[in-house]
């Protein structure tokens, strides 16, 4: 669900996704709380842009986030225009997740353990970056399912992941060598991850991320990364839990 007068680039992207059947987009007047509550029924995500660009329409972010939470939807806020100087969405209830990622402050298994111990923030479970950092993705779900607020599904080659972890390769170099694999072709244990997420009752987004580095000429339409994406979607189509509010992207 998005504002009727969202940024043109956002609107165009959503229209493209909707045309493929990947998502269903509902446009509403975000200042009409009753309209918002009705449109949120069955929605997976509420996208807030306040103020809108370029119409400068201002929404009650706190009330919108509360309505989304009541409906079981994730809340995302584009705060680019306002900046944190004049608006702080996180204090108004917009969802926050911590995303472990290679090259950031939360990358290695030790850093992940420390962040889990000293924060209570929900996590973006990223199967690929966790494995690259030395964390068993299935074990993370088994031990910390209650902390998972969002999911990025990636599969990786364990040997190349070890090279990145040991400093023998950069992330870019490893990606060029085939670090990220179609789901089911790597060593992240995606089958076990999906089964454990299902058992834990996780009902939010499963976001497929298919990273690749194109080092030669641009592949033809339908080739290159599209082939890996197609293979990953085929893998997910027989394994991902089905929920009324879960969307595939």
C-alpha cells in the first residue's frame, strides 16, 4: 500500500512490478485513516512517504505505523525529503531491523553474537551474508527465530565465502567468481532455513536477492542474472510457506 501521490520514481517502479504480477499495489490517501485501515486488510507492507515529493503532503506517521502493525503489515518510511532533522520515523513506530552484511560493523560471527547479546532490535535475517561471516544460517533461525523481523534469501559458495572471510578475496572479486548461487545450489542450507522459518511461524516477507557481477558484455534479454533468478524462483515455488499476506518479489 502506497500514497496516491508518491515520488514518481517509486510509482514507476511499483507499476513495473505490478505489471509482472509480482505485487499488488493499493494507492490511498494517507491522511484518511479510515481509508488506510480498510486498505491494509491483507496487505504485506505499508510504504509511507511524508512529506510526499513533490506535493508536500504530510501524513501522521505514528498513526499510520500503528494501523499497519495492527493489520500485521510491515511499515517502511521514505524520509529522504524531511531528513532526520525534522522527522524521525523510528520513534514513530516504523519498523527497524538490523542487517548483518559483509563490510559493515556487523559482519563476523563474533560481531553477530555481540549485537544479539547487547540489543533487542529485530533482525534482517540474510542467509548469504550470515554464512559469509561464519554464521550457520539454519542455526541462527533455530536459536533466534523470535528476533527475525525480515528475511533476505541468498545462497553462497562456502569455499568462496571462506576466502572473503579470510581476506583472500574481496566481496566484489568473490562475486565475480560466483560467490552467490541460485537458491539450492549453494551451501547456505536454504531448505533447512525455509523449514525452520515455517516451524517458527514467520509470516512476513521473503525477499529473494540474486547478486551477480557482470564482467563482460551485457547478456541478452532473458539471459545472465535472469537465468539464476528463474532457477531460484523455481526452487522457492515448491518450498516457501504460503500465507495469505505473503507476497513474492
